[in-house]
C-alpha cells in the first residue's frame, strides 16, 4: 500500500512516522508513506497557501492553486483522495477496513478555516472526519487514519489474529484482558480464565463484551446481528441486574 499525505506542515507528519509499529512497517516496506508540502506548489514568491474567505468570516482558507497542484502531483488512476475535516463522513472500523483494502490513499490535510470548496470538487476528494470535535488541522487526523489502516495490513501487528479481536471488529466492544500476576492488590483475575476450558472462556469473554457494550455503547447492539447465544447472555445479564437491584432493596 502507498499513502501520500498532502499538508502545509509536513514535519508534523514525518516525525510520527518513525515511531512504533508503523516505523517497523515502513522499514519493512509493507507500506510506503510520502509527505508532500503544499507550499512547494505555491504560485507566488511568498509561497502563500492560504487567504481570507470571500464574503468575510474568521480564519484563513486553504487556496486552490497550490493545493490542487500538490494533490495532482501524487494521484494516479487507482488513488482514493480523502480530505480530512470535521464535516466529513465519520470514520469507523468498517471504513478503516475498506481503506486497508485499497492500493493508494491520498490524505489531504486542511488547516485554518478549511479548504476552498473547489479543491474538493476538482480533486474528487471524499471528506472524512475522525470524530465530532474540531482539531486545528487535518494532520493529526491523517496520522489516525494511517495508524488505523496500516495495523490491519498483513504482518504489521506482531500477532496476526489480534486485529480481529479488537473492539468494533465484530461491532461490539472488546472484553477485559489480564496477564500475570493472578492477583494484584486484592484484585484477582476471573477464575474462568485460569480454567483451561476454552468454551467457557469464549462464552465469558462474549458475555463481558456484551455487558460493556450495553453499558457504554448501547447503540452498537442495535446495529449487529445477535446470535441466539448472545440473546441468552443478554437475558442472563438482565436477570443478574434485576437480582442485584432486589438485593439492594
Ligand atoms: N480537521 C479538523 N477537525 C477534524 C476532524 N474532526 N476530523 C478530521 N480532520 C479534522
């Protein structure tokens, strides 16, 4: 996979790329990431890349000439151009998986008050948001996309089965995990995890995932197909909760 980041702060992106899992993936050639500086495409001597909005308003708008030229310098026939900004379609794990299947991503980072709308029109960019909050620019959002996508590429995470166990990969939250010691400051690891009974462990973990999801993100349960066993687990959790409420009365 190839990823091109197009930004007016290329140094912000470059530093991060050296780190952790991603750095190793880059060194091993599993993914190739390049950063293009929009300023290199500025038409004037002052290398200006932004200007005040027509019609008035706060902030500065990223100009079309250098930005479109910068994007055009990296796109090819199979590229997916994504413009990062808070009004884009929200990214989720399903979207991340789709992006991980593509050959070439172009991540266009906005700054200030946004992009001149013609940048979106002329580059065919799809707008993408990483959440309902506003960052100062798209660079950190681009890094979020890069990290979420590259960790799904074959061989990037040490244990190749682990991404499938993540929160959201089957639409619900991940169950709690434990490692040694068995007991720490009076907090013990759930007994079933030490039992060696794989079926019981799988059921316990599924129950914990369902319990956490219902507690924290109930809307996720509406979106997935629950199995008959899931429904049974949820009924048991209901009974447990009712029992505890009775006990407290
Ligand atoms: N740039 C500013 N805010 C953003 C957001 N929420 N997602 C992606 N890019 C952004």
